[in-house]
């Protein structure tokens, strides 16, 4: 069996991605617009600058290139949870750009755990549908790197434990 070179191993854990961000105009007294990630697509032509792909007064879509979805061994359980869920997602963390007024993606992940940590820390995060071609790639990675913990044996109360709370009666 041929050994995988280091560059092949790195490519097998990276997927080049581009993010579509969308701005919707709102008729609201508190906010004039709403930004959200709308999708993740393969990054076929890494570009340096964002590209406007749809520009209407009520709707703007911008493609941001140059991202990678990277699989890391310590997040394997989060990948497994994602691909076995009813609606697998890519989690996109983004921030508003003060200069251009656009929402710019910062990081991408396909780990439920990492996406949850970003949300818990107060970052704006959107979950977008996981591209179907990523599911076999992630499944192979999980098969090679994720070993679920065996179920723990149940512990039953012993006679010694009953004296503390087991004999307590409300009447």
C-alpha cells in the first residue's frame, strides 16, 4: 500500500470554500438592514477581493473567497454529530466591516462543538446547509479518527446510600 505524502494528507483534511453573504433591506424602525450567511460553495477560483453576485436595492449578495474548511482530529466528535443530524450545516462566523459596511466571514467550521463555542462567546454565527459532496469526505474522516466512548456502566444505589436520601419520606 502506497504511503500518503504529507501534502496529500493536508489536502485530505482541507476543502477550499467560498461564502455567500446576503444583505436584506428592512422596513424597521430599529434596523435598516440584516446580514446573514446564505451558503457555502466550492472555491474554484480563489479571489482576493469580494465579488458582488446580486445587487438590487432590497437585496445584495457578495461572494467571499479564500476560505478552507479544515478537519482537525480533536473535533471529530463534532463532525460526527453534524453529519448524523437531520440537517448537516457549515457554521460561518462573521463580523461587520466598519469601512465598507459589509458583513465579512471570518471562519468556517463543520463541527457542532466549535460552532457552539463561537455562539456561546457572543459571535455572530449562521448555519448554512452543508454541501452534499462534503458528507462522504467527513464520514471517511470520522471513521478514521473518531472512536465513541463506550457506554458507562450504570451504578445502582447500594444499601449504604439508602440511609442518606433513600429512606426520606414526605409524610
